[in-house]
């Protein structure tokens, strides 16, 4: 299968994040994409292509104008105030406050964030814009008739909702692609999110819709990030009732548990009968992932790809998380190789 990739991801390399009360190097670092790309080439799974530029229009089908305006202008405004270090938010319109968008940049950042894990640097906008174009280029390949493609996105996207960033995510690449599929004539799209963390952004974007079925397998929010979405009783609302599936799992879950959840998700996807399947491919379910608790081993990712392939749908894999940097390439490409058989 073809892989889409842009070097622009390197333009986003933030200085750090809070871990255990200390400011530590970001887990979400450029080397992640380098390792995946190296493994794609080592295993020779297919050509690697640069993305085409589809512009802002498909991005604006998912994200609000205010949000995109903030993302594009935030660094310049921050730098104009004399700052040189990364821009991070600190105050959020949580319960008991008023969610009215303020005029100042710092207030706007809190308005458009749910945590402090999405720093803005000089190159962040270009990196996230190109990451979305990578995803859209994979979508175009599927639309043109390919059975599968791999969008090697970085930064990832599944924690970003229509107007709120967080969890290393700014633009929701998989959601942008789902909407592009629908806009080009697909009737139904399924998203299977296998990242260790619940894809809260993707869920929220499609929660009241029946044209995108979203299935998530993840560490339960009862103990894991993002903490405030991803329970099993979140099944969709209105027209979307029954079109969201959450399969939260206990800490320490290994392939026996995880594979059973995948089976459940795949049966629901098959029953939905999508025209296209999009996989939010996070490999932070790996046993040695530094911020996660699941116990998947590298060969398990081959099984994952095999089960997904058995659905028989045109499938776009969209890279999300995975922080065991040395093994991320092996695990991600194992899914693709398992899929290809
Ligand atoms: C795309 C993606 O995978 N985003 C994940 C964002 C998680 N960020 C916050 C993680 C905080 C977890 N606590 C660290 C525990 C270290 N033992
Ligand atoms: Zn994750």
C-alpha cells in the first residue's frame, strides 16, 4: 500500500510537557514519525509519496472558523508579546465559569483547549496543516479506488474536537477524512480507533450523526487520560444514537482482552456496512509504551491488521499515538503487514 508522509511534521517539536510535576521532554516527538517511515521503507510495503495540497476547505468542514483563526495566528501573536518559549494555556472554561470566547490570545488558548498537552510553537500550524493534507492525500487514494493506504500523520489528531485542542492533537485528521469521504459521495463511514487513549475529539464531532459510526477501544476514563469521556454508556445522541461504541478496558489488558474487544468492534462495523473504514492507528497499546498500561506485544499488531482486513472494506490507516519510539515503527507497520496478508 502507498504511504503518505510530509517532512513538515518536524516543524512541530515542542520543548516539554508536565510529567510527575516536572517539565520533561515531550513524548510526542519528531523521532516517532522518523521511526515509522524508516520501518515502512525497511519492510518495503509500498511507495512513500508527499501529500497534495487540498487547502483549508476540507479542514473547515470539521473545525470552526474561530478555532482555525486562533491556530493560524497564535504563534505570531505570542511572539509579538516578546515570548520565545512555547505557548501553553493555563486557564480553561471549566464548570461554573462562562464559556465566552475572550479577546486576548491567552484567554482564547484556554477557550480552545482542554489540557496543557497541545503546545503551540513557531512551526505548529504548518506541521498540523501538512498532517491533515497527508490524511487527505490518503483519502484521495482510497477515493480513486485503492483498497488501502497509510497516512503517516504527525501531529496526531483524535483528541481534537471541532474547536478544542489537547492531548498532542490540533486538527482531527481522521474526522477531516471521514467528512471528505461523505462529501465525495460515501453514504456511511466507519472509524475504528485503536489508540490506547479514547478518541474524545472524534467521538464528539460525530456523536449526533448516523453517517459516521465511531468505535473506540481504550483504557477506561475511570483511570486513564483523557479522563472525561469514553465510558461504555456513551452510545450517541439523537440521530447518532447507536452509532458510537466505546469499549473501555482495564489497566494491564493484553491481547486476550484487547482482541476480544476488537472482535466486538469489527462485528458492529460489519453490521453498519460502511463504504469506507478509517483506522485511527495508535500503537500506544504496546507493552513498553512509556505513558500507557496495556500489554500488547509486537506480533499482536499482525493479528490486529488481519482482523481489520477481514472486514473487506477500503481502509485508510491514519497514524495517531505511540510513544515507545524505538518500537513504534515495528508495531505500526505490523498492522499494515497483517492487513496486507
Ligand atoms: C494522541 C495521543 O496518544 N495522545 C495522548 C495524550 C496523553 N497525554 C497526557 C498523558 C498523561 C499520562 N500520564 C503519564 C503517566 C506516566 N507514567
Ligand atoms: Zn494515545
